[in-house]
C-alpha cells in the first residue's frame, strides 16, 4: 500500500502560488487575487473612504504585481500584501485634498439637486457603524472589518494577515467590547 500524501495546508498553497506568481505566472497571481481581495478590501475599508476602497484594491494588486519579484519569502505574501494595502491607504489619505466647508445654503441647494445626497435607511446605519469601527485602534479596526464586513473567520484572518490565531481572537474580543461600549454611549447615531 502506497503512503498517503499529507494534505497541503492553505498557507502552503498560498506560498506555492506566491512563488509561481513571483516567477511570472499570471494564473497564480489571479488565484492570489481571488483569495486576498476581501482581506485587502477590509484593510482599506478600515481607513479609506468606502467609495474609494474598490479602486484602491485594484491599485494595491497592481502594485503587488509590479513588486512581487522583490518578495523574498513567498510564505509571507499575505502580510506583505496587507502592508502594501495599509501604505496605499495612508498615501491616499495624505493625497486627499482638504475639504472646504460649504455654507449651509450651498449644501442645501446642492442636496436638493442630487437625489442621492442623503443616504436612506440601512445605508445611514451602515455608514454610522463603519465610522464607529473606524474610530477604534487600528488592530481592532482591521480585524473587526475583516470579520464583520468581509465575513472572514478567525482562522482565515490569521492566515491572511500572518497574525496568530490567539492575536486574532484577542483583537476581535477587545474590539467588539470597545465597539459595544461606544454604541452604548451613543456612538452610533
């Protein structure tokens, strides 16, 4: 009887894909995109405007495609990619032009002309919830968005970010505790 092969872990498979992508395999890079796009979106959403997050995901993967040849350890692809996402979010924040305050009359006039000026119902609550999460420290913010918005499990978050399972559990627990406290104090209005 032939010995059974040990199943390949998700981390090993991602390292193999990163190694192949580093060698120019576009199909491997596309598979990495499929696996990591939600995590990159979550990281960006934790600090970048919701409207910009989708475009920033594309920018991060374009940066990664251009720079993957310099990735020294294919096993660290996830943390490396999320570091690119954090840096891109910071750069986007820095390059954003300062908002100019409009007078109430101009705002009212512009709002009257645009049918989408004020978000309706659930969208208002979603924006408020997102802002409450964004008000938390970065470690909690990212793990909560990956869990609550992107629907990732604790082990998936650990695998994608390079964090330990214990760290993810602690960040989720502490982040939810802080979020509940802020909501109880009226942080979600």
